[in-house]
C-alpha cells in the first residue's frame, strides 16, 4: 500500500450553527508524485467538506488537509453521535484508496418560539386564547404554561399546564380568561394579562395579551326598549281605535249579506204556513166543511219509530262461540209477512281471535274476513240488500286461535265473534188463498 491516511482526532464535537475542524494527514510511500481526491462520506456529508478537495503529495512526504463540519442551527440536525468516513482516492493508483473513519458529536441546543392568538379578545363572560409553542431546537422541549394578571381580576386557566414538544414540532395550549365579576352595564373594561412559558433549559418566555369585558346590558338598550314600548302602544291604539271597529263593521256587513237570503226565505215560509193554518181553520179556529157537505179528512197519527213510508228500523245481533279449530254458525230467519232491507253491518272481534269469518244470505257468501285483520269493522251499504220472508242470514266463524279473554268471560280457549245487522223492515201483504 503506497498511501497512508489518518484523522488527527477520532471524535469531534460541534454545536449546530458553529464550526469544527479535524486534520487529515496523507503520506505518499510511492515512487512518483501522487494526486489524491478527498471526499467525506456518511450522514455528515451534507454539512462537511474537505479543504482542499484534491491534494498532491511528493514521494516519501506527507500532505495535510482539513475536514470542516458546519451543521446548520435547525431541528433537522438531531443531537447525538454521527459516524463518518473520509475517502482518499489516489488518481494514479485508484486501487490504493484508503478510508479513515471518525465520529462527529452534534451537541444539543434549544430554541423556543411562541405566539398568543388572538392578542385581544372580547366577551361579557370571558374568552379563549391559544398559544402556539414551536420547538426549534434539536432535542425534546418540556414547557410549563401559566397565566397571571397584574390586578388579579381575571381567572386564567391553561390546558394543558405542562407539555413536551418534539424537535421541529408545534403544540397548542388553550388559555381560558374569565373576569371574576360580571359587568352589568356601563363602558367596556379592558383587562391585561400575561401568559408565562417556562422551558426546561431556556429562559422563561412572557406573552402579553388582553381581554375586553363588555357589559351584559349594552349601551342604548334602554332607548331601544322605550322605542319598542312606544311602538307597541301605538299599535295597540291603532288596533282598538281604528282597525278593530273597521273589522267588526266589515264582519257584520258580510254576515248580513250572507244571512239576508235565508231570512227572506224564512219570512216567506212563515207567511205561507200562516195562510195554510188560516185556510184550514176557517179563520175562526173551528174546522170547516168542504164544498158539498163532506166531512174534512182527519190526519192519521204516525206510530213512534215508524218512518213515513211505513217501514220500521230493525237490528239483529248474531253471536258465535267456537273452540280452536272448530266452526260455529249463528242464523237469523226473516219472519213471515216481513221484508227486511239490510243497510248496515258491524263485525266485532273483541278478543283479537285468529281465524275466518263469513256472512251468508241463503247460503251465498256476502263477506269474508280474516279475524287477524280487525277488531271492529263496519259496512254501510250504498246498495241495500233486500231479504224477503224466510231468508236466512248466517254468521259462520272458523276459529284458528283464540285471543285474549274478555273481562268477565270464562275460559280463554274459545273464539267469540259478533255481527250486528241494521236496516228497516216492512210488512208484506199476504196473498189471499
């Protein structure tokens, strides 16, 4: 090996933002003059350089170069030991290159930045500020945060009260500021305060801020309330003095216009009725005989519950009771000499039974319903059903599963359904034999 190179210091300490150097000695044991290319290797290559970068050494002599370290003062250069190497490459004999190794120790440094936003807040009950803490150093930063005001008229709370910020990172602290007393009225009051940051390895940092407490009742509120009261009184006077009488008058006129035709018809009907009474009574209260001496017809009394055409209302209730899986039928037969007009049908399933219900007339099914679909169901027939004498109406129920037992009923194993039939009946003339 014709080339020998060695670092004068195996380890070098440097503070970011400063400079450190290390000597490099190169010996040429070859027979000719040799030129050497010098290059720094490793993570320190970004901030390290060799001076000169090329060096010529005569045979049997030593050459000398410097390795210079200038790390920037930034958090991107972490504190700690960084190994490095210097490659010494002979230009004439590249195979004889040597690579001495060394160590650079990056010293720690701290630098704290802080900002309070907003600098001035406003509110009647207090406000919130935020402190941004920047760690511009190359080691973790531990900071305590507190607040104070010179007159002790504020309650200041910081969350969190202590924190650790990583190198090159920022953290945020909430500062809640609240006046100790309410300001009911008057001028706004400004309270200055300070936020104190206490880094572990740096001098304290003080941030100045202020909060403006506004009164709970703002200025001019009394004037606004007085103006609103005056407007309210004016509106009330306008309503009671002008609008309300006009509205009532318009309402009376509109009502009179609507009921005038009705009153006219009522008067005409009353006059016609009076004339009819006078004609019937002869003007003297005694019945008069019609022309020809025949007696006057006597009005026929209408029995109670009978409509003018001679029909009477009729209702009939059908009741069924069947066990689970069984069928029960309740029937009603139209009596002789009667004709029933069926107009209304009401079905009842009070227990909530499950099964099937059929209503039949003379064996023909009129209605079929699932018991599970209703509790009370009514039909009002637009086209009534006319049933002559001898017709049979049947309520047939097939019980699937009984529902809840009715109050007062015995057992809970039977389905109970009802049908109420409503309509009118009239007498049917019986043919002579």
